[in-house]
């Protein structure tokens, strides 16, 4: 009986102590006016992660400005090639009969400003004029390509009189080897730049 009483008393004491602890905890928390301290110093930087996998290759970009953006090979009758820089377009074609290159033409695509320029080195700035609205100038000087040939090293510079677009080029064209279908292809060579 003595052992049972001690166990009962011990159990009662634990219950009472638990109740006391539960009752005292809210009272202590209510009396505490604690403030959070300042943040600690920043920790050291972690190690660098692994390099990710290589991404997919993008699509090729458009032809840039330079001494090769006029390069081309026209192998079908009446096939044309053109390069636009600013408000100017340079173009030629393989002749409709498939007999080689046409002359090379420069078009003024401005709706309101005429273009002025030169086709030869050290030539006056206003030696040639191209009217606005898509009119053209034969930069091979209208000599016409004979013997299925063309002209190489055709230098030119033009600008719109309102200053909104300029172009400089060194271009040419000439015949390639006759194709099995008897078409004489047109080979374009050179480049142009501007704004």
C-alpha cells in the first residue's frame, strides 16, 4: 500500500507541476518585451555551380554589310538577286533567255527624296540622279553586257538628298560555265554598305 501511495502521490505531483508549467509559460511570454537583434554578417559565397548544357544553334542571320553581301550565283533564266540597304535596292538577273547577266541596277525606294551620286572614282557628287518612287539607274552605265558577260569593279556612291539614306558599293557580275540545260548562269561578286 505504501508503494501505491507513493506512485499516486508522484503522479499527482507531476500533473500539478505540468499544470503549473503550462499556466506560468503564457505569463512569462506576456511580460517579455523582446526585440529582434540586428542581422548578422553575410555568410561566405557558396561554390560555383556546374556549367549548363549547350543550347541549340540558332538560325543563320541575314547577310551583313561588307565586300561579299552581293555575291551570288543565278542559274535559272530570269532569276533575280537583290540586296536592300536603307532606302536603296541593288538588283540584277540572269537574262530571260538564260544567256548570262543583265546590267546591275540601283533603285531609289524613297517616296519623296531623289538620290544623287557617282559611278566612277573622283566623279562629281551630282553626276547621276535617281528620281524617288522606285526609279532606277544602271550602275554599269548602260553599256549593256555583251558576249553574255558583265562588268566587274563597278564602284558607286549615292545618297538621298534629304540625308535619310546612303549607299556605297563595289560590285560586278559575269558569266559562269554553261549549265547542262544550256543556261549561262550569272555570277555576282562584291559588296555594298550604307544606311
